[in-house]
C-alpha cells in the first residue's frame, strides 16, 4: 500500500477519529480526580518518547495509543477544577467541540478568498467585542496567538501613528534618524509588554518607569509630563495582584496631549465586558489599543489572543503586506490585522464562546471567577494565611511565611500533593504564593479542598 492509499483508508474508515474521541472522553472523565500535576511515574514514562526519527511510516492508531498512554498522564490537569497556576484558563465545552469540527475544515485565515466563513466570523467577533467592551465604532480586531503577539501589534500601530504625525514614514525610513518616541510604563508592567518594547527597537533602558501603589497600580500623580511622542502602557489586571491601573485620568491626559495609550488586559480586560466588575476598567474606551486573551479568563482553547485598535489605518500600515498573488477583497482579509499570513481559524472558537455565553454569560463566567477568588482568600485568612492583596478580580497573593525559603518549601509541598497547583512569585521583594482562579470548572468545594492542601503543606513544613 502506498502512503497515500494508507491515508485514504484512514480517512474513509474513521476509526482513528473514533479512537481519538474515546481517548479524549477517557481523559475528560478522569480529570477531576487525578493528580493536578503529573505523578513522578508519569514524568518518568516520558522517556518512552526518546527514539530516533523513524524511517518507515508508522501505524496511526498505535501513534494515538502511545500518545494517550504516555502523553495524557504527563499533561497538567488545567481543565480540572484545581489548577491555579500562572494565569491559565480552562476550556468551555462548546469551544472545544467547535475546535473539533473546524479542525476538519483546516482553514487558512489569511484572506477572504481562502475562507469566507472565517472572514465572516472574524467580522462578527470584532463587532461583538466592540459592543461588549463599549469601544469606539472604528475599533478593529486582529486575531493572534496570544496577548504577547497582540501587544506587539498594538505597539507597532502606535509607533507607526506617532511617527506619521511627525511626517516620518516608519515603514520606509525605520528608526535611523527618526524623532524620539517616549515609552511610559508602570513599574509593575508585565514582561510581555517589556518584551514587545525590546522587539520593536524602543530599548528597555528608554522606558520612563512610573511608581505604583501597594497593589501594583500606577500612581497618576507620579506620571511624567505627556506629549505627542509618548506611548503609555497601562494594564487592566496586574499579573500578581489582579489590580487595575487608573485608566480614566491617564487616558484623558494622554488624549489631550495626542499621545497613544495601550492597555494590556490579557486576563483582566474581560472585567470590562461584565455588569458587576466593569467599574474596574472604567475609562478603558479612551485608549487607542487593547490586548486581551481568549484563552485565559474567557476559557477558549489556546492559542487565542486579540488585539483591538481604534486606529485601523495605523494598524494595517504597521502590519502591511504585499505580494502579486495576494488578492485582497472587499471583504475582511484577516492578514491585514495580524503579523502572520497563514493562520488557523482561531476566531471561530471565540465566536462560539461569545454566542454561547452572551453578555449575561460573560458576566456570570467572569464574576464567578471573582467570587471563588474571594472565597479562596476568605478561607485562607480564616486558616491564618496572610493574604497580601485586595482581591478585586481573580488573583490572590498569599505570604505563608516571612521567610522566602519556607514559602518556597510550602509551594513545593502543595504542588507535590497533587491536590491543586499554585505557583510562586515575588511581591514587594518577598516570595509569595500566587493563586489565579481562571477556570469555569472550579467550584466552591474545589476551593475548600485546595485550602486544605495549603493547611497540610504548612503543617508538613512548619509543624503547625
Ligand atoms: C498572560 C499575560 C500576558 C501574555 O499573554 P500570552 O497570551 O501568554 O502571550 C501579558 N500580559 C498579562 C497581564 C498577562 O497576564
């Protein structure tokens, strides 16, 4: 049998896909009970993947079996209810199912001509996001791999616009001899923003750092004077404390000076799409660009980031592309809004999430994360753990000990318990535990059970 005949057969028989479904269901059925982090045995078993590149074509069903046998147990149970590490979201069932279906389509989203349906659904997502976040009518959306990519695009648009206002065509002339651009950022700015500053050639040493308060929010009175050469980097959701910068006042000042404001709201911007937490993002509509993830608090599959920008001309110019074979259309050609050309149809899962949730559902999902974070903080405090931050959103910072080493040992003991997974961070010069409530699955029993894991870990390390 030739390779092609073999693959025709696999496609026709479909047993391979039934097998994938069985394994997937098997995985989902065990997710709530298994260790959150893989067991030592599961990690050792990863050595099974060590082998030379095969010479002969393999058997598809055996490949899937091997992946399920040794891969599934070595995955981290992020889709269960007790994963609180980093800021990683779960996955809404409707988005997972949508991904399955659209995987059969395997669409390339660069141009309308490549996928009219994706072009259409990107357009719908753009409209719905504008409406949900109450952004200006001229706001456009780019669907990228994550917030890191979204920030990069937002700052590229900012750079294009600021230079253009000074009659400098950045695409043609570049940085050499260009007028200076000032970058203003809070001391708690996320690493992904700083990375974009470096990647775009602004120079991290050129950032004008602004002091923050004890929650990590920019202090408005500490802002330097703003002018038309400034890009101001604000955040909606500090990655440790969940705190929101005071957007209102800073955006007003920026707009009077004709400066550009980018708001990084990777997980926190969704507060602005709720009824009960939208006070946190008050004033966000006055910025120029926004970055937000689908794959964190909204619980779409990875990889799903969104760049929103109210200066379409600057964004499209910054991400310009040309080629004789590219037939741009009257319809939405997605590649105008992203750095990539070929791209999977990730906006379809976002569309499914928004259609399924509706604005009420977004409120219920996001506010629910907040409620369980509040419960987590409350139960930890009741168990004599020191909660360091104001739990305004879904993030909790805990200082279980004055000693960094003890805190580290407690973190490791919690992780090794398999009961839940939390990571560490540094906060105001001290080692802390950082908790992110980020999945729709997490219920109040998961929280109480996790608090027990904290208590037991402290007992094991400190004997009390
Ligand atoms: C996660 C995060 C990022 C980076 O987002 P990715 O989707 O991982 O690229 C940027 N900013 C903040 C505040 C984040 O939480």
